């Protein structure tokens, strides 16, 4: 019985106004605009100098590692990344909406009868350890992000030194299939394993995918194609971002969008909460129908 509603969130510019790496720049007094300008120049640099193609979504990880080696981010390791995650400033209503949307379903007895519940997942091209150190984690059921391997520096202290695992804007769809098949809860299952629809833990039509822009189109497309729900966020007062998400709506990429404020009573909060309620009611109705269709008629006395 797959009666789980999964709300899947992007992170940067969806939950936080900016990038999760901002606390790193602040700690080490590094200009973020200069850092990202350097990152954005790397694909062309490596193509011109070495004829090498790089992934523009994840090349920033190499630059962080190089900056640790050259002393710009001295001592940066996974423990520090997690500590810095605690200082992230989220949009209004985060993490409260995570807790409240879970409670919407938990408090309804007719939903618990059929094991209906809400789970929240993060799928991000950012750094997993920063996410894990943030205030949303008590309400999050799984995180997909980039993982970094440590080595010891010359003083014997751990520092990030290699890339262990990456998520880019295309491989986010792989994460969605892993949620679909329940891989976080079923480690023995491989994402490429053949699995019948009824055995999948979270059906795509019970997923809500929330992100901020065109880079998430592959994930939006997968969810839309399979009957799920899609929602985009734009920063308050950003007309350019508004036009961007409106164009995505007109193109059928997303179902709806709103300003990045998840406080109770806002458009974002009401749309997400209402969609969860609609999905829960649909699952409840389907389960009730299964019972009625599988129950035989009670024999009556003949007259």
C-alpha cells in the first residue's frame, strides 16, 4: 500500500534566499560574487586550455576543494560544513510548513486508518552536509546532494579533498526515481531494478515538486508526465524572476507559482497545503473503494 505523499524540495533560492554556501564565504571573508564568477569561467577555461568538457552544475565543488588547498578556505571539512548549515536563513514559514503539513494528515483519523502520511525530501545540487546541519532536518525524511571526501592536511586535520557523490540538474530525476522506489527505506533495491507500480513506495502522482526555475525543468517534466504536481517559487519583488516562472507556467512546465513566503495564509502555504489535502482525500477514497469492491454481499433470507 503506497499511501505516502512526498513533497520534494530544491534548496538554493527555493528554501533559502541565495546560496547555501554563503555562510562559508562569510566565515572566511571571501567575496561570493568573485567566487561564483571564477566558477562560471571554468567550463570555458578547461575547454580552451585542455579540450576538456566539465559539468557546469558541479564544477563549483572542484573550485571549493582547490580553494581549501590554496588556503582560501583553511580547514574546511564536513564537520564545519554541517556547523555552518545551522546559520542558514530560510524564507519566512520555513521550517514551520514542514511540520504543519505533516500534522495536517497526522491529525485526521480517517487518513491514519490507511497509513496516509506526508514526507519531505530535499534534492539539491548543493552540499549535503550543509543541509544536514540546518534547522529543517528534524522534518526531512531524506536528502540528496553532493558529498565530499576528506583527507588529512599536513597538520593531520581533516579537510575536504575529493568529490564523492554529485547531484546535477539532470540527475535530480534519478533521485526522484529512488524516492519513487523507496530506496532510502529499502537499501537492497537498486534504482534500475524492475519494480511493478503497485510495489513502489511513493507513486509519482503523489509527489509535489517545488523549485525556483528553469534548471529544474527535467525534474518538473518527470513529475508532470507521471501525474504529479509542480510548483515554482520566486523572490518577492523580483520582476525578472516572476516573468520567468510565469513563462514556465504558460509553457506547461509547472502547475502554479508564488512568492517565496511559506507563512500560513500565503499563496505558497495555501497551495501546498491544499494540494496535500486533495492527494490525501484521493488516496482515502481509493482505499475505501478497494474495500467495498473486494467485500462480498452478505447473504439475505429468501422470501
